[in-house]
C-alpha cells in the first residue's frame, strides 16, 4: 500500500511539473517581441539612394573628382573598375528582395579596409545593416583573394621565373640573389604584465 501511494505521489508531481513547463513555454512565446519592421527606415532603399555614401560621395568622386576618389578608396577609378569587373561574377546574387549592388558591397569593404573604420560607422555611412555588412566583408575579401592571388601573388612555377624575380630585385634595388620580400604590420597592444621591454617597439637605425 505504501509503495502504491509513493508511486501515485511521484506521478502527480511529474504531471504538475509537465504542466509548469508547458506554462513557461507559453509565457515565453507571448513575450516574444514582434519585429516593428523588416528593414529599419534609415536602411531603406530610398534612404540609401538619397543619403548613402555610395550615391552621395562615391559616385560623385568617381565621375567628378578622381583625386578625392583615390583618397576615399586608396585606388584610382580605373583600378576600381578593373577590380569590380573581376569580382562581379563572384558577388552577384539572386534574391526575392533586391540585392545590394556589387559596387556598393565592394566600395563599403574597401572603405573599411582603407581607413580602418568600425563596421558600425561604415554601415551607417553606406546605409547598410550592420549584420549585413558583417557578412559582406569576408565575402568580398575572399573574392578579392581568389581573383587577385593567382595574378599578383602567384608562386613561381619554374627556375626561370625565380631568376626573373632575382633580376628585378637586383636591377631595381641593387640587391642580388633576392627572390622575395616579407613585410609586417605593427599592432599597438597593452603589454602583458611582468614582460619588461619584451613588447617595446625598437626602431633600428642604420
């Protein structure tokens, strides 16, 4: 009798617990916030066309002021057009909504790379969603690498190509027997504790 009573109590507790779980799920569903809009007003197509950096700055510099365009993109108009033509086949998309122009995606990525702005400020400047831009940047960078690496960073395939590089170094810089150069970038960081001068930037003067 005691065993049956205990089993009955446990079964009732289990049913109560299941009911509580159902109630919590229903409450969470009711609390779910409904999206106010699919696209935020300041990111609409009209706002992008009327106030976005691509339409207001990029297009103007490209057609009327090539010097400012070079400062804006760190490349000439002709270089941008060549790059755009190379990348366009890899970046074209089909969607039920109008996709961003490939030129806008490339321009926004180059702006961030050229000036070191944050994703948030670049997104506002071009009137693109921040999460959208986070997806665009690696996509464009990957396309740039895939297109330009075989042309400009191709590894020499035979002895004659290596010798040609060595000749160019020798002719241009009077530096014989050199087949390549490695560059680096200094990143400013907070030195770890108790490291002394190990992380100091020492400039060697010759």
